C-alpha cells in the first residue's frame, strides 16, 4: 500500500515535473533552456531532499525505495534523449547510450536478483550515487551550453563522460556481486 508521506510526495512531484521540464526545453522563448535547466536542477535537488527527509523523519517505505530511483532514471533518460536530439552529436550520443543502457541492465539485474531472493546483493553504492550526481550536473551544464559557449559545452561533455565511465564501473561491480552471489548460492 502506498503511504503518503513528505518524501514520497516529493518523489511523485519530481515525476510530475518531467512534462513541465520537457515543455520548457522545447519552448521557443529566449529563456526556455534556462527554465528547463532550472526545472531539471530542482528535480535533481529534490532527489537529495526526499532521501534525506525519508531517513531523517524515519519514514522510509518500500514503495518510496522503489519509486525514488525510478523517478531519477526517468528524468535523466528523458533529458539525455532531448540533449542527443538537440545537439545531434556522437559525442553526446555515445555516453548517453552507455548511461541509458546501464540503467536498463541494472534495473533488470535488480528485478532478477529480487525474484531469486537476493535483492540486497545489488543495493545502491556510493559510486552509483556519485554517478547520478555527475549525470545531473552534466545535464544542467549541457542544457545551458551552446556552440557559442564552447568552454561550457566541453565542461558538460567532460562531466558526462566521467559519469558514463562511472556507470560502466558501477555496472561491472553490480554484475560481479550478482555473479558471486548466484554462484555461491545453495538451493
């Protein structure tokens, strides 16, 4: 049963923010990219806030633990797809593909591990959290960048590539943990 508490409400609001973020991104106004970046930044900060409040107020729920990473993945994937379309560049497409592919693989891995009773094997690590924050920062920077602002664009790309490398690293760690857990399992 879904429990309405402040952290879960913040998570749901983050998901509801996605259509506003997309609308702002595609508006034809001078301020549209700034507004989109601001909405994305608010969503990113709400990710930290809902987790902090859930722990602080001792109101962590199973549904909240499920929904929070889903909300993060949704907004990051949507943003990456829009950035790939906006910039039409292999330099953004490749790390975006790595990040999105990693999210699909890890979600499937967690689902499978849960189905065999080993869900705690692939819990979130500090590298996963750093990867998420690097993605969020790179997305905001890339939204604000343009070909006239080459330093900003290159900075955003560098951070995106670092987050893609962290995505690959954390995926390999999770896969190894799952491998070891299933190989050592006695049925």
